[in-house]
C-alpha cells in the first residue's frame, strides 16, 4: 500500500510518496507520473500494445528511482504512449529490471520535461515505511 500527496510548488509538480516497501514506492512514482501526463488513462484495463523492458543499475535507491522514472518518461515520449502496467522482474537497492506495458496516447495533458533529483531522498523512516519527495519539471 502506498500514498501520494501533492504538495505546493511554484513552477513544478512536487509529490511526497510513502509506501510499505521499496517496490511499492517505485510503483507509486510510476503511477503518479502516468496520472500527471494522461489523467485517467490507466483507470481502464490496458490493451498493452507497447511493451518495453527496463534494466537499470545505480548507486543507490534514490538514483535508481529517478533513473527508472526518467527511462519510463523517455519511452512515453518516444512511443507517444502512456504506460499503465508495471511488473518488477528484479529489484534491490542498486538494480532494477522491469517490464512495462502501455497504449498509444493521443497527446499528453501535462508535459513533464524531467524527473528531478531535487529533494529526492529514498529512505526508510522510523516506522519502517519507505518515502521520498519527487519533483517533476513541467
């Protein structure tokens, strides 16, 4: 289970993500980004016409999350698609392998230019929950 809180920001979209696990935190970021670029597109079952595999190695959880979301965003722009399905094939603090599936999108509601490192800090809090801020440059 995870939560996504939209926080105020002058020019960008700022979120606070909280989740029970690393995997759920990454899923929250994935779903939040998709909801921003094409609201409601992933609420219906996905006839996934576009499928991709993403494989990333990074130095830590924070870099891994930002790199993962950046790759998904790049693929969304390249394929003009919104990705609604996510299956983690492998995941730890330094490596991620996932398959994503999506459908063509007839334009995006919000053009996210980048997933930023600003304020991002994936960590487990004192309650054992995973959390981070995410800022999308729009």
